[in-house]
């Protein structure tokens, strides 16, 4: 049943233009996805909500660092040495598996559909595990040699660490302060899976908060709560969120403590964001590898030290998928004949909804289209608005419900008399009559 639900969400995502397979006409490219017209709006709204919550304050600055960085960055960060997954190959069907995920995998041989990969392992079909580095390697410039190797960044964080001095000096920030960034990251995952959950190209929304050593544990706890609340404020149901702390023996090479915020997808709980106490690992490593001083002088205590870093690292792509799964629902809606019919609806928070409002003329005559166009054009100065004059109003509602549009405005014969319209709310399906000049304020209030 849960797989069935995931299939329905993936199918809706394609049908309504949220997500398409990358290079679909060529058979697709594994682990890569394209955001369609509604998807790009939803993704941008999610990123914008994050950006505002992070940087529209006194103590967090924004940054947009380049994807390609000096190769030494990845030596200093430990990625060249440690950013690996253990991989095994099946000697029979040649499928590749992450050695630590065999239990969740199926045999790659199409003739054995449904057979567990663990069974093949028991039968000795797999090679010994070997480490596979997940960074995509390329070459900078015209000559392909060891000296021209460059990597596509596997996380955005390193762009922030190498700019610590620049941001501190240009903004005159005092500890504690943070630097936030949204951007693409690339990982050559051995097994991509579950739609947008594990892909090879994805976007992260990361914030590194630089703190005085000793204050790190308290600030780490504070950020844990703050980040969980942020997801809930966007309408993610509390019961679908979970903290999963990393046990000490599973911590990443840079972490002193780490916890995942997990969301319950149709296939089970999975990480959407990591909160990490990275200690002074990153700044110390970059100071060592670059030969530059990277530290902080505390005017009050007259101490010089390397700040600790509390990191909040959310996936924009995975977050997008969580928002989509969280919003998906099937319920009943009344028809014009007084019956009820099944409807598929996306209950997005109005702030995230790709289209904020749809405008319909009740009929396509007697000047109702002209008024509808004029309302649409006026609203489009503030929001993404969709005009629709095709089919019965009930059908138009159903289409907008599937797109997650929170408000639909219908222009009818009463509009000609008193300039009022019907505004219908997606979740309650309640309708009220308001003056057409009040629509903008009405929607803005609901969004905030
Ligand atoms: N800077 C720390 C860091 O990158 P991470 O736990 O490896 O930590 C953070 O990644 C977030 O990035 C994850 O919580 C997830 O949302 C997202 N993410 C990581 N790998 C991903 C992948 N292959 N596909 C989609 N999202 C991914």
C-alpha cells in the first residue's frame, strides 16, 4: 500500500508538472530529475522560506560560493580520503550494491524479480567490499592530468568554511554568527533510489553557525529545536517528524555530535536534515592545508581561538519531496449534482503553494472573462496566479486541488452588480463572498 502511495505521488508529480525524469526522451538519466513549471515554484518557495528564516536577522549572513573549488579543499575537508561508501558487485548479474544497504536491496537480475540481494550474498555471489569515493571528478582547463583534477562539490559547507575570514572581516560580525548558503551538490551515489530521496545531483540549504568552544553543546541543542519547528511551521505534520541521533561509532569524520531530522515518507522514515556539531575540525583543517590563519579574537576575554561550528544541513530536494508527500491527500468533494466525488488534493501551506490563486469566469460570455482577466493581471503583480476558463467550475476546482492551489476566485453575474467574487478555500472547500479589491489582502494574510 505504501509503495502504491509513492507511485501515486510520483505520477501526480509528473502529470501536473512538478517533476520530470531528466533526459526522459533518451530513456532518462539515473539519479537526476528536472523540476517542471509547478515544481520550480514549489522548490523556490521552499528555498525562499529557508533563506528568509536564516538570513533576515542580525547574526546570519548569506553566501553563494562556486561549485568548483581548489582541489586542496577536498583534501583538507577529508572528502578525498573519507567520503566513501563500501561497494560490492554481484559476480553473476554485475549489479552494484552499497555493502551497508544489502538488507534493503533487491537482486539486480531481472529473472529473479523480488529476490532479496541478501540471499545472493548468502550464496557467495558478491565480491569483497571495497571503498568507492562518491565525489564526481572532472578536469579544469584544456589538459586532462593529475594536476588539473577538480571535483563537483559533494556539500556546500566547504564554500562557507573557506570564506570564514572574508565574511567575518567584511561584515564585522562577532561570535556567535552564521553563514547560510543554498546550492547544488553532487554525489556519485552507488544506488539512487526512492524518487528525489537519493539522487546524484541535488540541492542543499546549509547554515554554519560559528561559536565559542564551550558554548557549542547548548547552541547545538537550540538549533535542533529551531530546525524541527521550522519544518512544522511549513505545515509538516508533527507525527511525521522524528529526531534520529547518530550513535558515537557512526559519526562522520568531522562530527562531535549529530542528529538527523527524519520525515516519514511512504517507504518509511528518512533523513531530510542533519544537525551537526563539527567542532573546530573544518576551520583547523583549512588553516593547516592553506597555511593561512583562520581564527577569532574575542575582544572581551582577549582570547584567540578557532571557533566551533554548529551546522544545519537541509536537503532542498529531499525537503521538496517531504513537502509533497506531507501535502498529498485523497478525500471527497461535493459535486454540482449534490453528490460527492473522490478528489486528490495537495494541502500545501499557502506560503509554499506554487500557484496562490486561480481565477475563473463562471461562463465565457457577458463580460465575465474581461473582469477575470483584469483581476488576474492585478493579482499577478503580487503572486503566481492562474487563469482558467475551460470546463465546468467543479472540474477547474479539481485541477487546482491537484496543483495545491489554496484559493480559487470565481467571477459570476453578481460580480457585474456589486464587484464581489466567490473565493473558495482548498482545504475546507468553504466559499465566501468578498469584494474583488480585497482578494490581494485576503491571500497575503493567509500566506503569512
Ligand atoms: N554538510 C553536511 C552534509 O552534507 P549530509 O547529511 O551528508 O550532511 C545533508 O547531507 C542533507 O543533504 C541530507 O539531510 C539530505 O537532505 C541531503 N542529501 C544528502 N545526500 C543526498 C542525495 N544523494 N540526494 C538528495 N539529497 C541528499
